C-alpha cells in the first residue's frame, strides 16, 4: 500500500512539473513577442496626440450651433440630414438619458468633448458612410471614441424613440391607408412589403455560408418579420372590405414574386393574358414602387446602408439599421406636410366606404379583451389554427387576385 502511494505521489509531482514547464514556455514566448501598441499614459505605449479638441469644439459651435452660425440652415440640413431643431431635440434627450453625452472634465481637469462633437461624429458616419478615422478632422476624436459614439447613439435612439416611430398603425392610420389605396383601385390594401440586402463586408468566415445569398456575398436582409404576429394572435384590428361583390376579412400587402401565396399578399401576374390582367399587373407593379422608392431614399439619406457593413457584431448592425429608420421617420414627420384626413363619423349608404375597420371587442368596463393564449389542455387551439390556415390560404390569395383584376378593369373603365 505504501509503495502504491509513493508511486502515485511521484506521478502527481511529475505532472505538476510538466504543466509548470509548459506555462514557462508560454510566458517566455509572450514576453519575447511584440505587445500590441495603443495610446495611453501607461509605459510602453504610444504617447497621446494633442488633438486640440477644445478649439475644434469652439469652431464647430461657430460653424453650426450659435445664434448666427457661419453655415446656414440649408447647409446644416444637407450635412446632418435633418434640421437643427430635430438635432437639438435628439441631443437633449440623449443628454438626459445618459451622462456620456454631457461635457465633463477628465482626471486632469481638462473638459471633454461637447455633445455636438459626439453627435456630429456619429451622424457623419451614418450620413456619409465614413470610417471612424475620417471624422477626426471635424470632431478631433479618436477612432475608438467615434465608434463608441456611433454605437451608443444608435442603441439609445432605438431605446428612446422606437415606441413611437416604430409603432403599429393606429385606427386612424388604417383609415388613411385604406382610403388612399381605395382611390387607386386596391380596396383593403394597407401597404407594400419588400426586403433590402445590406452587404456584410466583415462577416465572420464561419458564418459566411449562412449569410451568402444569390449575389454570392454575405448580406443582411432588412424585412418586416413580425407583420402578422397580431393577426395570428387575434389582437389586430379587423378590416372588412368588398371586391367584386366578394367580402374579405383580412387586409393585404402588395408583394413581388419571392413571397408565398398567402391571403395577405397580392402579387403581380408574371405572364398576363388579356387586357384586364395586363392592366392589373401594370397598376400593381407601379403601386409597389412606393416601397422600392422608400428603400432608395433611406439608402441615399444614410450612405452607411448603401456601402458595405464594416462592423462585426450583428447586434450593432441591427441597431444601426433601426436607428436609420427611426431618424428617417423623424425627418419625414418634421418636414413632410400631408393632407389632413378626417375620419368619417356618418355612414353614407349611397356611397359606402371601400373598407371598414373595427377594433377588438371591449368588456363591460370599456377595456379591450386580451388575447387568450393556447392552454396546455388545448384551450383556444382551434381558433388559433383557423387564423393560421386563413392566413396561409392560397385559395383566398387566388380569389382576391382574380377579384382585383376585375375590379381594376371596371375601375379603369369608369
């Protein structure tokens, strides 16, 4: 027994010595290698660069943000993609939300960057698709600081404004959409749907196969992924409309050929036969250009979406995309003047509306009835299956398409 114990202890000592020898080799290789160089006040690092941030911040204020700046409002709108009032509103919200945007002294007592400098760096990267070091001449910030401003700006804009600028359509919005579509020959239509590819230059090699599409390069797709979540759950407003004396109970989107044959999509006819089908295909493709133009405006306004994505994390790319959409909606709300829409209070039986919108039932106290989830015992499961089958019905898709062909032919002739 004692001999076995001595043998085991000898083996343990030899194992520990081998591990220590391997660690010594690793440490020696690390000490002999060149350490990564970075700027800072620690030894063996590059010296700090005097960027004169205070004077450049004062010049930036004189250029754009004082009472009588050097550059006029037109120049500010072109370079920042928004009016100065929208910029100041976002800056105030960010400074109240996070102290990162406020100007604070550092450990040596020198004042840090102005919030205008930090937002200028982020917006120049979004608007012009510039790299982080390209903004140093304007903001006098380092590359890492500019990237940090970009990431924080996009994440916090999404946090502060997504609830309003990415909200689902209200009843008034649905009335306006349906009335506009009915005038163009598509009763019951609430919009167009499409997707946009954003090339991912720095996609990890292990993920390249999963994100490579028909263009042969890794891309990220922007599309509406939760459009029918409320429809399936039964919490969406009910829209009924009549086309060619046929009543339908689900609104629809105009789509191209890549989307499935669902009852909520109306696609064009690839090989139309006859004048009625040719007219329908022409009007459907012309109306669907609205969403194509929207993507074009988004890419022309924020060039970072037009160029290749140079960041690595999907979460960062997602926040950049969402922030650009929110900023686009804020700019449209600030600059675009739309005709006033008055919701009809009285029903005209002689000229009925093309579509009617009904909110969900209310309880005795006037509160909306919540959605009842499917229970473990199968409660409410048949209703859920019925909604899914109605959504995926190719028969309803074909019936609606044929009805719209006849409706547009009669609508055009009248």
